[in-house]
C-alpha cells in the first residue's frame, strides 16, 4: 500500500491518512492557493513504524526517496544540488494537538549547501542564520539537547567569531552533548528527523494530551516534508498567524500577528514582539490585500473560521497551514449565527459547529486571562462544576452567610451542607471526584466547584488550611475555577456573563430542530425559575427530600421518623403534608401549564437524623424521651450499606403512610392550581422499583389515597403514575412494570451504580487506574456506559414500549451530557431532564443528535 503522497495526490477528505496539516495543505494546493510543494508520509506508515519496533523500514525509506525525487523535480531544487533544496519536517495528526509534537525547519543544510546558497542569495548572514537555526532545532528535537544552550552560545560569541566559526562551535556542542557527529548528509538528516517525529507521537505530553481529550492513541501522526520558504530573507519577508475572525469576540475581522524578517518559530518564541496584522496593510499593502482575499476563500471553502499560518518570501505570499480555529464559547455562538445570516452555513451546519459542553461558561463568566497571569496559584483539584467563584474561605456550612461572598472548603460534603453550598459562591472539597455529592449539588445549583484537591489540609481548630506551602485562614479570599480545578490566592478579575441575542437566536434554532424534550431537575422555586428561563419544558425530576432540609422542616421529618408515639407520628405527618403541599403548589405555579414529575421519598431515613450531640439533645427534648433512647433509635435505623439499604420505595413497603402523604400533597396542590385556572400536569414517580408486584402494592395504596382526595375535594385532575428505572431487575422486567405505569424515567446514576456494582463516591479512588490502563474509556457516571448500562436501557425501552402509551425519559446526571444525549436520542427516549444550568447544553446536544 502507498504510504507517501505528493500534495497533488491528497485532499481534505484524507485527513485520517494524511493528518490535518497534510490534508489541508493538499486541499489548498488543489484550489490553486500558493503553497510550497511537499510530500506527506501517512499515518499508516506511523502505525507500521510502531509495529516494526520503531525503525523506518527499508521499503518506506525507498518510497520516501522516490517521492523526494519527484519533489526535487517539481521544485527544480535538490538536496545538496546546485540549487539546494531545504525542507521543513512537520508533524501532523488527524486531530489537532497543538504544541504536542515537533517540527524541524531548514533541513538539508550542510557546509556545501551553505556555500551554494550564499552564491545564490548573496547574503552570508542570512544563510548562516538558517544553518544555525537548523543545528539548534535538529539537536533539540532529534537528540534532546536543550535549545537554551544554543541561545547562550550564540549570545556569548556574537560578533566575536565569523559565521562559519559559530557553526563549527555549534557542531562541537552537538558532539559534546550527544557523543555523535552532526550528520552532514541531507538524507541522513531527513530519516533521523522523520524517525523523531514518529517518536514524538508517544512522548509523555502527547500521551497525556490524548488521554485528557479522549483522542485515540492508535491514530498515529503523519509527517509533512515541505520545501522551505524564507521569511527571514529580507525586509520584504516575514511570517505570521491570523484568524479569519476574532477568536475571542467572533467579530468578522482578520485578527492576527506577524513579524518581518523572521522564521516561523520566532513568533512563538517571544524573542521579538509581533505586530498586529493591520500594520501589514501599511508595510506591504499588496500582500495584505492578497492575504485577506485568500483568507476569505479559505473560510468559504472550509465553511468555518480559519486559523492560518503564512510566510512571505521577498514580497511573495505563501500559506503554510490552515485549520478550523479554536474560539471562545462566546465567539463560537456569534460566528455560528453570523455565518447563517451570511448564507455560508445552514442552521443545521451552524448547530453542528458548536461544542455544547462549553455553553455553561457563557452563563458564568470566567477569569480574565490578564488577571490570571499575575495570580498566585495555590493548587489544583478536579474541575467539579463549571464556572468561577471568588470568596472568603469558610470551613463549615453553618458559618456561610448571605452577607459575604464565600467559598466553602470541606473535607467532603454531605446533604447537611446543602444550605452552605446554596449560599456560598463556590465549593472546594479535599476528597471526592467530579461526580461526588458536592459536585453534583454544585452543578445542580450552577455553583462553581473544585473537588478532590488532596493537597489541602484543613485544620478545623485553627480554622485554616495549608496547601502546597501556603496557609490560608478562614475569611481570606481565594478564587477558584471549576473549568480547570485551579485555586488562586486573593481575588482574580472576571469577565462578564453573556446571555445575549446571538445565544437566544442560536438556542431557538436548536429548539426548532430537536426531537427530544428537555426538562429540568429542579427541587425549589428558584431552580424552577432558573431552568425555565433557560428554556426547560417542565420538570423531569423534583426531589422532595431536598425540601426537607430547608428551614425548620428537618425537625418535623426527624420527629416523624424517630417518634414511637402514634399521635406524635400522625401530627408530624400532617405537618409534613402541609409543608409539602405548599412547596408543590409554589413549584407548580412557576412551571404553569407544564409537566412536573415529583419523585417520592428516596434516601434512607437515616440521612435525615441528627448527627451532632446538641441536635440529638434537642431531639430528645422535642420527643420527651432520654438521649440514650434517641441514640438507640438512630442506631436502629442505620444501614450497613446505605446505597442498597432501606431506601427508595422500600420505605413505602414498610411505611405506606410516607408515600401516601406525599401523593396527597401533590394532588391537593394540583387541584388548588386547577381552581386558579392553571393546567398543571403532576406526575408521581416511585423510585428504585425492583418488580411489578412491589409496584402494584405501592400503586394500590397511592390510588386509594388519591381517590380519597378527589372525593374530599369534589374535583378530579389528570395525573400520571410512573417509576424510576434504576435497578437492573426493573429493566429486565420492564414489560411487566411498563404495563402498570404511565411513564419510565431512567435514573442512570443509580442504574450505573447498581449495574456496575460501583459506588459513585468510592469509585474515584480507583477509577484513574482504569482510564490509564485503558480498561475503561470514559467515566461511567459522567457519560453513559453504552455497552453495559446502555444495553439495559435499550432493553427496557423495547420491553416498556409494549405499553403504547408509555412515556420515557432520563433524569440522571447523564441527561445533561452531550455524548449520552446522543445515545438517548438513538434509543428513542421522549425527553431528558437535567440541572437548570445544563438545560442549554441539552437543547443544543439534542438538536445535534437529531441532525
Ligand atoms: P506546529 O504544528 O507546531 O504549528 P508547524 O509544522 O506548523 O508546527 O511549523 C511551525 C512553523 O514553522 C509554521 O507556522 C511556519 O511558520 C514554519 N514552517 C513550517 N514549514 C515551513 C516551510 N516549509 N517554510 C517556511 N516556514 C515553515
Ligand atoms: Mg502550525
Ligand atoms: Mg436514584
């Protein structure tokens, strides 16, 4: 199979084979743009190189030399010939991995070549500059010699030695550092360079980059060998980088930088400060005009904002690279909308251009890049919940106040921290991963959160923490980034949040196109208002227990759980009934004429019980029993394994009155709304079902209670009864269960735990090794495990659809994850439900997965 291609033999559909750089160079050549000639060694050759114990095979070398021959004919130049050919040897993977691999310029240079070039260019300084740069880059990239050594050498000897003497010193240094002579033969240089570029595919930083960005390790890199053009030749030469639109704001203006009399690396190296591209219009007006024209052509051709590298040699423009430019989320939306208005993209194409994962950033703002540069980095944890926050450090939830901007720093968070979390600007935990309690809750509330920052040591007594040598006392300011997991000392400056007209328009297109319904997970009026503002179509999950932690409600619940006196229990139940009815009424009113799915009580009762001594004492007083008695009752309710313990609908089997009271509150609130002219659609959801018999037992109780309410109120309303699907058994028996309910809602958090037998909170301890060793590709609590958990979902959907009226959705964390949404679209769910701050992500992802 052919492994080495001329530019003329490729195009941009061959990017998997030729890499992004090579494919795009070929494409540019084919549409007639000024591109220095070149050849491309394919990614297949790279794969073979790795199979072949990292040596270039004789056949490959032969094929390379044959194509070099053609390159020499095309350019009219040759290695070590009268008109010497110099080339760049450039890495280029199918997926852009900026800065991860290497490029060598001016290859082919040796003493003979230098002499001939001096005759041609009549400029000794220029030629020896090329030569020195080549030795430096080759040494660094092929042999791993520090490039600083060469900078120092040049600095030290500048003006004291002739050009040739300087080159000889550089070669001596090469010999001292590597123990080998600098290779003089152009072909030897070439093979060594190709070898090292292939090898750079497996360097540590490239591997880490691929792991983080989930890029396939087996893809390999292509190598581009391209005739050099010289931006450092004279004052009418230069090099630059430009975007066809502003990558930060999206504005339609060429945006970029250039340097005259310079080679490509100089801009990045930061030795000289580049000029803004507008100045080129004055310095080299013809070139500027030509560049703008080409930029336009490329943008139209590739239908996307382009990031272009160019070089000017003696007043002639060459393009060296183009690719779709990276951009801020803000720019991404503006560019997508503008391109539709310009007629360049259809709405569908524009929607596909935006990565939904970056959208939450638009709603939170971010740290100003300039401010970040001067900030003191204290440490780094995991990016738990997108956004940034600035506040005073507080180590206990009860010390978080609305008056102050605070950041709650905890060893780990528990449901009792809800209040603290809701009041704090941001959350930091020492333990736990990106799906730990703190992160889930923080995301739900749109709070920024950094989790698993193991470098922090909290000293609760002194109320301070130490982190990487710094000590931060309670009350001091820190700034945290939920995008990167970074924690800074003091206050870092912010950019503004931007929910603007472009975003609104973009989202409206997505809504037209998508099929899946997008609901929100909302437990409070505030959440519901927020999610509605972002475009949620009703509530897919309203968790009642979160209401219990508000205000003084918790004591009512505790009383109900711990009391043995039937009158006392009845009183507590009645109180709970009233509180919940009011809560539901308020939420129904926000949602107006849409669906609200209320999940009945789910966590083990033990979670609500007092843990601190003073709370237990208070409880004893309220119930009029001894402290020992309270402690005994609390102990009795404790599960050995709470995740699989006495929770979910198990509670309703042992204590039916709990669910009955909740159902009553829901229906009464619904009737009240209907009396006020609202058309609410309450749906009652039973969690953690394991089979149809269990369901029927509970359903019978609920219906009896609901009928009683209808009778008392002299009025009926429409309601639905459904189950969460979060145990494997329920999925396997979904036909039996489906026949008895109006809807299924896949609780994929618990379904992942129960299917995989992994606890979400504990798995962070060992999961990293699973990814490093390639045992698992993605985090199953963030993106649905399609092969395993997804198979159960698929099966349950098929079985459940035997009931033609059944409605199906998902309400786990996966409901806000783009990759998972694609899967839910495929298996034919009716809706996804996610936290208010993920609603936009879900709308866009749903549209994309339907296109
Ligand atoms: P990266 O992938 O890191 O951007 P490149 O292969 O694009 O590396 O090379 C970096 C820079 O080197 C280019 O932007 C360009 O300025 C310069 N360069 C590469 N090849 C050539 C060439 N054939 N002629 C002139 N300059 C080149
Ligand atoms: Mg480049
Ligand atoms: Mg659950």
